[in-house]
């Protein structure tokens, strides 16, 4: 599962591809992060740090793995360069 998909599964149901501030706050709280940081990940503006990645993998019980975190960023970079 990709990081954004996992973020979208936390909390109340919302339309796919959209995430509320309440959900960002909930995910941030679970991970010990700032909601703005989680929002930046969701928008693929910043990649999570190594320790954050490990927390995501642990908290998601492996539903999100390294590929689920970094593959979306790689696709964005390849799309921007191509």
C-alpha cells in the first residue's frame, strides 16, 4: 500500500484523493509529527525522514513498506524530468 492510501484509511471516510485537516492531525499525532509535515508528504513536496519511515511501517503493521513510501516520490521525479 502507498503512503497516501494509508493516510486516507485513518479516521473517518472521505473521498479518495482528498484528506481533511482532521485526518492529517490524527496521522501526525499517531506518528509524533507536525500536521504540516504529513501534509507535505501527502502532496509529495517532502519525503519522510528515515525514522519517520520506520514509524510509518511499524504503525501500519507493514501495510506500507519502503516501496509504498518512496515509489510515489520516484514517479513524481521521473514525471517531472521526462
